[in-house]
C-alpha cells in the first residue's frame, strides 16, 4: 500500500506507460499492477482501466489523513 501511495503522489511514468501489462497465453491482457484475475481484451483497455482507477484515487493526494485497515489477507 505504501508503494501505491508513493506512485499516486509521483504519478509514476512506469505505471502510466503500461508496465506490468502482459498478454496471457489465451490472448487476453492482464494488468499485474492491480489484479491479474480480471483480464481485458486489449492492452488499451488495460490502460483505460488504470486511468479510470487513478482518477478516482488521485483525491488521496489532497486529503489531510487516511485511515487504512488491513484485511485478513494482509494481516
């Protein structure tokens, strides 16, 4: 999570340029930066989904504090 907050603040170019988006053997594209279990049809769809998510997350840059709770997987 710390790495994701740092990426949001820096607007990392490696994430914007499609790092960790790979074509799977079945021809679909998986975005390993977020969750590879939800593949999309094209590389461009993966980029568009990233843009959609980042636009919603960017509001975190302007908040005064964040409450982050750990789920069972992280604990």
